[in-house]
C-alpha cells in the first residue's frame, strides 16, 4: 500500500510511534502523520491549585493509553511547594509513578529521579515526568524541545502569560485552563474522528471527514484568452 501511488491518494497510519515512523520513511504515497502525543501541562506561578490538580488528574488518568493524555508536567518553582505535595497525593492514589527533577523530588515523596529520556517519552501508562522551571519562557522552551506537536496546556490566571504560551508553543492544540483530553475530532464537533494530525500540511489537529475531501475548479468561459 505504501507505494501504490496509482491507486491511493493518502495514507493515515493509526497506531504506535514505530508504525508511523515506518510509514513516513518508506511510503511514496503522501502521508498524514497522526498519533504520537508527548503532551505537557504547565502550571504557572499563580494557578488555582485545586483546578490544576483536577485538570492534571483528568489529563493523566482518565484514559492512559491515548495520544492526548498528559505525559509530562512543567511546574513554576514559585508554586511548587504548595502544589506538588497535594498533587503527589492525588497521583499516588491513582497509582501513577512519578519521575521528577531534583526540586520536584524534594516535594513529592516516593518519586524517582527523571532522566533526559523521561522528558521526551510518551508513556501511555500510569507514569508521568515532572520538570520545574523559573518562568513561562523557560516552560515554553522546555515543551517545544520535547513535545510532538500534539496538545499542550497552561494553567494560569495571568492573561499575558496565557497569550505568550498560546503564541509560543508549537503544537496543533494549545489550551488555557483545560485538559489536553479534549483534543478529539468528535469533541471538536467534526463527527467521526479520522485522526489527529501533528503535521502542518494539509491538515493539523483533530480531523473529521472534511479533512479527507479535496476540491476542483470548474470554469465557464466564452472565449477568454490570457494576454
């Protein structure tokens, strides 16, 4: 199928990162990449603690094996001491294993040391990584380094930081004060979901049937010529 250009217009691989990588590297038929989701939630310095915990819990544990589940947390160090012990309790109640940097580990009893690989891993399991940062700019830089262009969220009451995050993050879907789990064709009102594209051409983000349609131009004339 990957080389049947005379018969197939586009391939949309649905599955794990290995399948998608194989199709992208070997197909001569055009491919829309979907699926891989190393999704982050950044908790800003002034976030509502209870809301942040509820959103993170939903994004991580409502369904673990989906591409829009949260895999990595980025925490502003100014809110870490108030947020992380409470968040740790909630996540441990759900059986989530935590890999954290040194600042977060000191506040999250029972957590393990995170490696560079952890920050770039789509776990699809009851596992999450935690990174502390000094401000929203450092959060954006970290997320753009490790994300897969899928779904990212900021939890904040600072409108300026929210706008900076929305414009600075390179991803198909970027949220303010909401769970990444909403990235879904049906939730977006597109009907049956075809996939979630992490590309920029031609479709990006959740795709419905409209994304699989093309168009043609029909032109009526009465003798026009181009000069």
